[in-house]
C-alpha cells in the first residue's frame, strides 16, 4: 500500500528550491549590471581613442599644410600627440593609460586631399 505524502514533506525542498532560484536571479541581475558597466567603459575608451586619433590626424595635416606654406603663422606652437614608432614597425599611440598597437605597417589616407601617408 502506498504511503501518504503530506504537504509538510514538500515544504523544506520547495524552500530550498526557491532560495536557489532567488540566488540565480540575483546573480543574473548582477552580471547584467556588470556587463552594462563594462560596455560603458569600453565606449568611453573608444570615444577617447577617436578623439586622440582625430588630434593626431589634425596634427599631421597641419604639418603638411605648414610645409606647403598654407599654415598661418601661429604665436603658439602645437604640441604633437604622443606617438612612438618602433623599429619593428609597431605603432603605439598611448592615450589615457591605453596602448593601441598595430603589428603591421598601415596607410593613413587624408580624405580631404587624398594624400597617402605611409606610417610603415
């Protein structure tokens, strides 16, 4: 004859199951929050790198214009952005504690005058 199961027999296992579900739910929310924070940090770094690259291109273009006599005489000297070119064709642009490295030579094209600047 089968034994009768009372609701009290399910109370403890259900409580344990609910606790596990709550823990998993909490961990999932925390992971989503961490992911969103990381995404925001990466976006800020990308924007910073875009700004620094724009400054670098502007500096390179300004130097080219001054060589052609197109640059006006400025009372202040423009400081170059921090650029390091190593002998093994590694270009490193250091910005905000981040180093972007390109292992091969690259070509930078000035879209306004379509001049190629070979960095390698």
